[in-house]
C-alpha cells in the first residue's frame, strides 16, 4: 500500500463532501423571524405579553436533561463562572480541574480569583482520574470540576462519592456532552450543577450560548441573579412594556444573559439533537471496530456510561506510528486524505500555550497566589501522554453515511502505511 500521501501531492483517498456544521431547520428560521418581530431581543427588554424565549429554553433544557432547573447563560465560560460562584467558591479557594480540557475549564476558575488545581486524567478516557483527585484535595479545596471530554463520560460514581465524603460541590462541565448519559441519567445532574456551552462547534449550538442545570432551587436562584446583574424574572408576568426582570439586591451579578435570538435558535436545535446523536453513535461504533482492527485506540468511556455523545471523535495512535512521524504531521496527513480537519488534542493544561495566568495583570494577587496558579508546578504525566498521542476528528464526520465511515478507516490505514513519507 505504498501510495503518495495527499498532504504531499498525492490523490486524496476521499473525494466526497462531508456534512456541514451547524445545521438548521425551517423551525430555526421561523423562530428567528419571531424574535425579530417580537420587539424583545433580550430578557432585559420590556415584556411583550409572551414568555421570553430564554425562559422557554430554560424549561425545555431542564426537561431534556431531567434537571429541576436550568438557567441559560451567554457562554459556557459564563456558565462555569456562575456555577462556581453560586456554589460559594471565591478568592483564593482551590478548585480541582482536569489536566486535559479546553482552556476555559481553568481560566473560568482563575476568573473568579480562585486557584485551578490541575489534576491528572485517566489514560484511556482523558477524563479526571478519581484516585488523583483524592491526592490533590486540601483543606482549601472548595469544588471539584469534571469535564466529560470528547466522547467520554467521566467516572461519576467515584467522583460523586469523593465530593459528598468531603462535603464539597461537584460541578460537571458538560460543554462537550449534550445528550450523554451515565447510569441512565443525563450528565450534569450528578453534582451540584452541570454547565453547558452552546458555542458554534458544540452538539447543541446557537453560535454562542450556555446553560447551568441544577436540582437545587436555592442554587438556581443564585444562578439567576448572577446572570442578570442581580435581577431575576418576576414570578408573575408584568404589564406589557414593563421590565420582567426585578431587582432584588440579594446577590450582585454580571450580564451573562443569553439573547432571545440565541434562545430561540436553541429551542429549534434541541428538536434535532437526539436524532443527530443517534446517527453519530451508530457511526462511531462502526468506526471504533474498524480502527481497533487496524491497531488504533478509540477513546474509551467510564463503565457507567449508558449513552455517549460524540463532540469529537478521539483516537490514540499506536506508539510505533508515533515513533515514525510527528503527531501533528500525521493529523495533517489524515486531514488531507479526508478533506476534514484532524487536530491534535488540546495540550495538557500545564503545558497549554493558551493557559497563561501571568499574562493578565488582574491575577497579580500576590506571590503566594502567583505560585499556586503557575501551570508548570503541576505534574500531569497521563494528561501529557494522552495529549501527545491522540487526534480529534470533528463530529460532523459522524453524520455521514456508512461508506464514508469506511473511508475514514481507510485513510488511517493509508497514513499509517505511508508515515515514512512524513519524516523529511
Ligand atoms: C470543556 C469545555 N468547557 C468550557 C468551554 C467554554 O465554553 P464557551 O466557549 O462557550 O465559553 C468549552 C468550550 O469549548 C469546553 O470545551
């Protein structure tokens, strides 16, 4: 199978066009028109006689996840910030953060002047390792955050037990896991709160957006204040043209409101979610088997996972292949064969170039703080090994047909067989 790689001018193995992302429906457009015509584009606009789209999305997403409450927010980062603050985390508190994630998992903690304590991950799932969490806890630990990474669900049973034994909140960052389930329950409902991102690349998206779910009514009330400058929606509808947000002065907040446009899009997109998840699951299952037979290692998930959601399709490459060519070149070669971006995984947070606490003067909070947030002080061997050996493929690939999925496996095989071409 000695063939010139597409990256080096050879013929790409795959000629087809892939499904695009995001995808919308006629309902999405109808909802957007309805917002335009409503003359209320934000929950901070005057009441027009109808429940806001934001409130309606909150109810719909709570119902979808099985949570008691949902407070929508402007982004996933805002959602994490709100969840941490609603749980009472603040300046100089320590928060456990998994060693492999998007930078926001750590920067949101830093954003409330708390200390992200980077903790190592399970080598097979890339998610927080409960044994390492136990070792990292200190009297100053005020919360544990866990990320369901790529297509994996973290080891929730053990993490819930650790959090409850210590009496500290577990916050599930479900930015990458809309629709995933553990022990039959939707992720985000296991800890004190679950946070979501609805940014462009996510499985449920409105371009930008977020939400926090919780079963705790008083936490939900604090979340609602935190997202609307210390105001909450009135319990009974006001007169037309009055403000629906009322000032309680219970808790100072910020403006993290989801706009009406975003909320209206999300309600329409939520109708598509389960069907898209099911297609991805079937294709991922097929691809897992094909890649395993070729010697690759598709990402694993915790034993308690009952439904995966594929945000990225993550694959660990075999060592002998990694010895033959740099992983970034292997990803680029695979991408050129497929006509899809095939990226290396996020660098572990102790080595991630986007995670630089010292670059922001606002975190200049004294020598002790500066030392505590220094990323390099954390040893994360499993996270580093995971990041160095895995590629992440976009979830729109998994919306293609079965034949296309076979081509993905064939592209892996072609790149592996011709990796020597990438060494120059
Ligand atoms: C795990 C995780 N947490 C948080 C975020 C932040 O979400 P947002 O970009 O909506 O602020 C992301 C975004 O990619 C993410 O993947």
